[in-house]
C-alpha cells in the first residue's frame, strides 16, 4: 500500500517468483560474490524515468521481499505516475537488492508499459465513443498471461478471454471445418453451458445477420474496415437484430486508428498490440549504501 509495506504480490506466487529469479541468477550472482565480501546493507529507490500508469509494483515488491529485503511502496498499482517519481523504496543486503533488481524491473517495466498503452488507447477511443471498451486478446507471451492481463486491468481495459474455457468464440478456422455460422452458433448453444456466452467472428454482413438470427451473444467484426462495420451495424439495426447483443471490432486496430474504429459504434475494441508488441516503461533502480 502507499506509504506502507506491501501487503500482497498481485498474481504471483512464491513459486513463480523463485522460478523467475532462478532464470536470472543461475548458480549465483558472481559479480556480487566477487565484490561484496560482507553482508553490506544498502538502500535503493525505484523510479519512473517517464510518465505512465504504474503496474507490477506489488509483483516487484514481492521479488525483493522474498530475498529478505524490506519494501515500502510510495505509489499504487493503477495510478498515473509522473516522470521522475520514486515509486518504491527497498532496504536490505546490497547483494539481495542487486540479485532482485533486474527481475523486479522487468516485471514493473513490462506491466507498466502495457497498462500505459491500454489507458492511452482507452482515452483516445472514449473521445469518439464514451461507452466503448478497449480489450486485450490472448496474444500474450507464454508464461506471462496472468501478468499481462493484470496489467490490462490496471490500465482500465477489459481482459477479454483469459483462457479458452472462458467463453465460446467461433473463429474462421472452426468454420473451415464444415459448419456454417448459423449451424455453429446453434450447436454451441445446445452443447455449451448456459453460463457461457457465445461469440462468433464474421467477415460480411451476411454472416453477421446469420449469427444474430442464430442467437449469438457477441458478434465480432474481424478485420473489417470502419466503413464496413458502420454499414453492418446500420443494416442489423434496420432488421431489428442489434438489440440485446454486443458488437466487437478486432484485427488491425492500433493506437493510431482506435478513434476511427470507436466511432463506428461498436461496444468493444480488441487490440492484440497491447500485449504482443509491448514497449516497456523506462524504470530504474538507484542504490546507495545504508
């Protein structure tokens, strides 16, 4: 918590933290072992070198805590932080701080980069369509999905599906196996639990109408230009098929064109670039003797 010691570690377990540290430490930090002959104590500050949304503070703090350091969080995950702001103070053996430095900063920088990108995209989209949601996709680095999705949430975005068991999403590759859009939706409705929503990708107005008439809960316009999406929504409205379902745009949506897609009137914009092309925020650890 701000002004106090960390009270949690986000979505990381102790086992995951140890795994991350083993990956970086190998058989040990030979630089610290060579240069630091005693249990010299040190202090460190973690700061943002650029403005952005903080995410991963709890995870970074947990890394240092596991190494026997004391941690004080000065900001909270989800807060927008100014360039130059100190977000965390760490104390303990210098060797322990240095052992956890890169793992902690990698988590903090990556997650803050995602959260910042999400917040910025959502702000742009809301200028054109205040009710639209910006969502992530499953295009995450294997092993890091829970962290990437938590960062999306902290940035104010929607996580979409976390895993394949979250909802039925009928994609073009499913349809290539011999089912029509309508048949696929009806089969999913019969076989899936009533607790699961059914979403289907469509690439034309005809497929959108077929999906709506079959009872799809969510219709995703896949790789459609904004003008075509607007035409589809208007046609569905005219046929009385727009109410009581959600409409999503996906494919090729970037920070540069997100406003144009938001202005079509869809309910959701899913953006793979939020997690598959992460630009980590520039974060730094400064250490000094205790």
